[in-house]
C-alpha cells in the first residue's frame, strides 16, 4: 500500500463493476443505454426520469447509473438499492453502490455492500476481487492476499486478481520474486490491454531492482529472527483485530490492535486500522495520531497519508491537508482520490484555479468513469 502503482489496485476491480450492468433491450431503456455508452448521461437521465417511481428494476438501475455519472450520488444510491430489492438474486446494483462508496473512501460501507453482493453470487471472481481491494485498505494486506488467492484457486487466469495480487506482493509485502511470477502469468494469459503496458513496466523495474530488494529483505528477516515469538504473538493479535474489524466488532478490533501494538509497536497496518476505527467514531485527534504513527513507520504508506489529509481537512486545517496530499501525489502520481481532494480545496480559492484544473484533469485521466467524473467535467467546462 505504498507507492504510485497502488491506486491501480482499487481501480481495476471497480472499473469491472461499472462496466458490468446492462439492461433490457427496449425503449426507452435501450435508448438510455445507448446514450450512456456515448457518454451522454444527461440524455439518459431525461429518458428515464419519468420512471423513477416505477417497479422496473432495469429502468431503475440504468437511471441510477446515469445519475451516478452526473454526480447525483444520493439519488443513484437510492435507485440502485430499489433495483437490488426488486431483483434479490442480482448482485450488480449492489456492486455499483459499493463502487460509489469506495470512490468516496467509505470503505466499510463498500465492504458491506460487496459482502451482500457476494451472498447473491458467491462464485463471482469480480465481486471477490473487488472485496479484496477494499479489504486491502480496511483490514490489511493479508486479508486481501487470502481472498485473491481463493479467487485464483477457482479462476486461475482471472486477470484482475493476478494483477492486484502482484502489486500487493510488490508494494506491501516486499516480495519481488512472487510479484514477478504473478506478472508473468498476467502477461501470458491476460486480454486486459489497458493494464498490459503497466504490467510490462512494473516487471521491467522489478527485474532490474530485484537483487537490491532481495538483500534488503534478508536484513529484515535476520532482525525479525531475533524475537520470533514476540513478533508472532503481535501478528496473531493483529489478525484477531482484522477478523473483529471485518465483522463490525469495533470494540474488540480496537482492543486487539492496541494489544498487538503493545507487543510490536512497529506494525504500521495496526496503527492505520486503529485510525480507521477512530475516524468512523469521529474521534479525529486519536485518528490523526494513529495515521501519523503509521507514516512514521512507513513514510510511503499512501492510504495513511491520504487519510491523514482527510482528518486535517475535517479539523479545519486545509493548508496542512494540502501538504499531505501534495506529498502523496509526488510519490504516488496515480492516487486519483488525492487529486480529487486537492481539486476540491483549490477550486474555492480564486488564486488556485489553475491548480484546481490540474488536479481535476489528472483525476479524470486516472478515473474517467469515477462517481465524481461528471461533476468534475462540468466544473472544468464552466471554468474554461
């Protein structure tokens, strides 16, 4: 969870979701679908708005999709939920809702929606891969690795899972040899043309730097060997915390994370997860301290830096938030959410309009189908 490639992990799973929902082949839904495909959500919304109170799940879902692209998030959420309730065995409206929640960094809500979708289609590798991307941010790398490994056990050539697992092995677990193996599988089996060039670039970098990374890993292993039992106990407590966190038992999760940190204060993920719990309870000072500690231990921890910026913004410290997000994009120039957050702050300052444009344009480049993409496009158009 640490550098410029990390944002690709979340994008690849949720892009698949956004492209998944289709509808019935009849007017006006058919015409609205063509409008959506042509990049005209306003026309699609106008074609379907008359049916907002209908009981037609396909109409409701496509209307919700149009509204999502127009930035009408609350209305889109409502429409997808109604569609999901009308067709209780179809997971796709729930996947859209999860995508919107993730775009807004509401990781826990996204996770709950994807779990609900998974109950409707337990064997869907797309849903399981999306769950892994959320769990990477909420419960740590091991939870994501476990789920992605299960995906590949049943769908060995599922390219999003291969790609995501390769990035986690590289960025979070510092396991270049395993990342190389997974990327080679991805390149040999994938039809995902959008990711092929990125995979080749990462593979080239790994092959060039693998000896140095291997030596670094050896040093860390030797240091860890000095206190294997103590570290093992801390890891076990951390894993207990992840299980409680995933189940929504926040008190137990918080206690387990704190006990783990008493044994091994160097666990950056435990500090980060504590920060998430504190933020969810609006305990901003303690959340800030937790994210700061995670960054002390792991300065390139992208999610921790992004969340620290969010906390500072909520604490009415916009300049400090900007400093964190600018630092983040300097080391991770593919972090779409940081660009969007910066754009939102800059756009309110007459002296920062060019900076807002720069950030919003980069956000659109990274996530052209994001839930805020249409709103951003409208702002850019009105500020030509």
